[in-house]
C-alpha cells in the first residue's frame, strides 16, 4: 500500500516538474527588457468583420482604385474585370519601417526596389481574428490574422513567407500569383495589461491595442488612446514639418465605454478631427470679432471633449482663442512613456475682415524616441463602442478618400505593413464584433 502511494506521489511530482519546465517558452521584449515567459491560462479568440459602407466619393481615388484592381486581375489572368465586385485593395510590405523611411525621403526609385518584398491583395471581404493568451501578470500575447475572402493576390519573389491560401501559388516572372477563396496573413504582438500599449516582438511601439482597453483605462472616467500615425509630415511650425499622431477620447459611461468623434457638420470638405493646437488672435476690434464669432457659431460642432473649447473671446483685450486647451483636464494616455508635451509654436501677422491682427499657434503632441508628433483627435473615428469589460463591440470609421491605412489602428497597419497604397471602395467601414469565445 505504501509502495503504491509512494509511486503515485512520485508520478504527481514528475507531472508538476514537467508542467513547469516544458510549457512553451519564448523570450520577448517588454519595456526594453528581455523577458523569458511561459504561456498559461485560457485563450480568448475574437473575430471582427470589416463591412464597407457606400462607395468612394473622391474621383481621383476611384481612378486609382479601379486601375489597381484591374491591373491585378489581369496580372493573375482574369480578362473580364467587370464582374469581380472587389471592395478591398490592400498592399502589404514585409519591411514596413523601411517603406516609411523611404517614403519620407521621397525616394520612389528605392521604393520600387521594395516591390519584390510586398504583396498586393484584392478581395470582397476582410476579417480580423485575434487569439489572446496571458503570458504573465503584465503581458498578453496576441496572435492576429487577416483573412481576405474571395479575391486575387500577387506577391514579389522576395516576400519571405507567402500568405496561406486554400489554393496554390503560381510563379509568374518576378512574382507569385493566386486566386483564392481565403487568404490568411498572420502576425504576433504583445500587449501590456495595465496600459493597453502594444508592441511587436522587438519591442517597437504599436500604439494602444484598440480592440481591448487596458486596465488603467477601465478604471478612469476618461482616457486618451493612441490610435494611429500619419508618418508623412503634415503640419509646419516655423521651419519644421511634423507628422500627425491621432488619438481617440474614451469616456466611461457606466455600462459601456464610448468614443465619439468630433463632427463639424457644415464643413463637408474639411476633416472632422481637431489638431491639439491652440490658436490665439490678438488685436481684434469688436466689429471684426463679431463677424468671426458669427461664422464660428454657424457651424454645428458636436462631441467636443471637456478639455477643449471651440472658441473663447476676451472683449477687454481683443483676444480670440480657437480650440482653447485646458491642460489640467486632459486625461491620461495610460502609460508613463506617453505624455502630452508642447511641440512648438509659430507667430505671424495677418489681415482678417480688413483688420490687422497677430496670430500665435501653439501645438501639443507626443515625443516617441527622438521624434516629435503633433497630436490630433482622429478625423476618421466616428464611433467606438466597448462593453463594460473593455472589449470593442463596434466601430464606425470614415474613410478619407478610401485610404485604409488612415482608417485602421496602428496596431494593425504597422504589424501587417499596410501602406497608404491600400484603398477601399467605400465611404465608411464598420468594424463589427462577430465572434468571441474562450477555451482552455
């Protein structure tokens, strides 16, 4: 009897040792520190469907879209392109950072050399699937997969790992081509549980994991999240040009969390987002101020966060401030590494309604590494709705001339290398949670 019990105890001990030492082990970079981890616990699988709404409204973008789709269809051997009914045209570069660097330099010749390490994919539908597994008390590993439905693809011969398809790739000169029912591209990232900040396996910052709020955001009444980055310099202050980093403002409404994008209804041809730049006009006569205020009030502006005021006028000294910032009310970005800082300012003299006035513009943003970005509230995000546990249920994203890279969060575009060559034949995209389950 004792011998039997001893045998059982030894067997249990061996199982415990095996469980501890033979779980899958990996080394990742978290907060610039190499960490060896084992995977434990449940795996949550989340699926989102991207639903295109409407059609492209920009004529130039529609020409570019049709040209890209038709070229790709003919390249894979489809002569009749009229009945394809494809919605997504997505370009994926294997070395996304190199693409961005060369794009900033304006080096089209060097960019052409990256063509062989890129893929062009056209499809009717697009699905995002994510498997979330706990690594330790601070980090989650997220395996992300883009699934393109019913389409065609062409990848350069230097693309290291061809996407998985339900058919076969055919070599055609310097590329591989395919028709498919499904095409899958997969990537892995790591997410800090507290801040919700995501990073790749090398530790590169990918913004907040927009699909699941971090615990700090869940505890706050409101928070700012890093949604995506427009790497091409967009705004000039003095002698320097700055790229734009887009944020979203999340509000805790008790039963759910909500992002409501700022809208300026009567400015149809202007972006809805707002730069975090305070513009002060001084020396404005009362008559001129009244004309400006009348114009400003004629625009229906909605969903302005409490740390911003559309305009303020001080009659005693003739000062008018557009988009006045109250820095004391700006919520946290949920990470000690992301803090709003003053990026720079510029001054000039100008004439408004016949009056000579002085303008001073002061812009705020983020410093990431040695680079400064001017912050904006995203012009593309109209609505994000999260459940009480911080899971994204639904998003409504407007498309600026159909550009997919401006609509999707950084965690998707930077991870998969989706560039500004990607276009969707739609005016909006609905990101819809279609499946969620947990398994052991």
